[in-house]
């Protein structure tokens, strides 16, 4: 299991980077962005997330018209692309000043909902 301190360190590192890039790109602190500016910045983050998801997908041989060669899979490249996804996702949360505590609370709440739905709909228990 991951150490809480390490998770906090990773979260804070990404939030620092989000704040620094926002300052550089928009010449404003994240905290000073208007809702409209946050929405525009969110669009950019989400489009970047889509691009990174495509890059992660491209680490697999998935195209139906191509020879499926599983031996070509590069786990490290896949890991790198999924880290890019995570960094953009956490950066997006930083745009909206979401805290680590809020993230953890909502993650656990949503996990409960999804798991209960799975049991009810799929496992029928």
C-alpha cells in the first residue's frame, strides 16, 4: 500500500507544477482565475488528456486490420503514457483547486457507488 506521505508529496508536486504553468501561460495565479478562465483552461487539459489516452492506446497492437503482435508491447512506454494521463488529470483538479482530501473523499465515495452497482447489476447479489 502507498504511504500517505508519498501520495501527498506526489499530489503537491503536481499541484505546484499546475500553478507554475498557469502563471507562465496566463500570467495569473490559479487562485485568481475566473470561472470562465478555468473552463477554458480545463478544455485545454481535457484535450491534452484525450491526446495522452490516444498515446497510451497506441502502445498496444489494437487495430483490427493490423497483425496483432503482443510481443511488441512496451510496458515502460505504457507506464510513461499513463503517468502523463495522471499528471494532466491531477493538473486539471488543480485548475479547480481540488485538494487531496477532497480527491480521496470523492474517490472513496465513488468507488463505493461503482462497487455496489457492480454487485447489484453484474453479480446480482
